[in-house]
C-alpha cells in the first residue's frame, strides 16, 4: 500500500493533502486543476516542500502524474559504507 502524507488536520483542516477514511484525496480537484509546472512548484517550493520523497511519489502516482517524479523528488545521496 502506498504511504501517503498524513497531515495534522487539527492544525490545518484545509490541508490539500487531506484524505478521507478510504484514503481518497478530499481536495483532488485542487491538484488536478494544476498544470505540471504549477504542481512541480507546489511540491518543491510550496505546500509539499517538506514532505518525504516516498510520500511525494505516492501522491504523484495517485494523481496520475508519475512523469513528474524525477523533477519533484530530490535524489537522496547515500553516504559511503
């Protein structure tokens, strides 16, 4: 199962990442109405900037925008062993 970002709805009940009890986005039209460019900016510099890459990937896949993953998710550099 995808690991979606779970915002604190007590602090921000209008969070665009809010999901219902079935795991469906409550404000899906907020994301679908964005152009690819706007979505990249929102996820890198806006509301999604502090979300882990795993949650960003799951969110983009849910929206059918997997083609933006490389632009949005920072490459994680692992230290040498």
